[in-house]
């Protein structure tokens, strides 16, 4: 019954606006990425939520095709379904139409809410200075001018980070880390600077 998740799948507008409107459903997908195939009871422990509150979200993710049932396990006297992501990565539709922009912003908003919840748990429950010489909390908001070659090099470095994270997911040992990254071309309106000739013309009036 097990199915191998495909590499990358692009969201459809329906999947973004409905299935991923909830930060809880995003946390479910993130947990499945790090923990692998899980039951609802296992998800409940991972997320610190009642199992009964997750069935509704699981149903929506199933209907949208973002997760799939891959097995069934015996839990006491009952059989419990095992779920897994249907793809390793889900890609937003990006730019283009107004609808695509709206849906992309919608999913980013949901991701930020999920990240905020996780960060609050981490800062309130974990001493980030407890491991000498190891920085366990990273924060930054950067902006820089990049050429096409710079962007290509940045992509290569991010690819190496992905490899480290994937090794951790396969090993499933150590501390569970969450990384959130967002990069885009920042379009800003820039006012034209007044030239010397403009200033000279003004002084003649």
C-alpha cells in the first residue's frame, strides 16, 4: 500500500486557498517531512494537540491530495491509518496572474503563523545558550544587490543546506531544528535624483 512521494509538486489555487489556509495543516505537513509516515496519534504527540482535533485537518489534506494513506497499524484493538506527504516539496504557483499572487501570499502568511508558533515554543521551553560553542537560534533579515551569478551561487549553498537537512531527516537523531527561508527579487520604486543641471536650472528662477 506504501507509495513513494514524488519530488516536487506545484500547488493549484484550490490547494493554497483552502487546504493550506490553516497553520495547523502546515505544521502537519512539516511534521510529516521530518518524522516520516505517521498516525494521527503520533501527530498529536508531535504537535502537542488532541488527536480528535486533527482528523478534520487530515481529511482536508487528503482531499487536496497533499497527503496519502500509506499503511495501517494496529493500535490496541483498532487499526490506525498511517499518513505521508504525497510529495517531498510543494511549490507555490509564484507570480503571474492576480490569483496566483493572492494564493502565494496566502500560503506565506500561513507559513509565518506556523513558524511563529514553533518559535514561541522554542524560546519558552529551550535554553538556547545551554550548548557551549553551538548557536541554536539564528535570526536575520537581509537585503543585498545580487547578480545572476550571485543568485546561482546562493542556490548552490542552499542546496548544500538542503542536503544537511535531508541527512538529518534520514537519521532522525539529535535536536529537531526548524528553518524558515524566503528569498525574492524586491521591486521598489526609486525616485530619480536631481542632477546638477536640474539644480542649476532651479537657481535661475
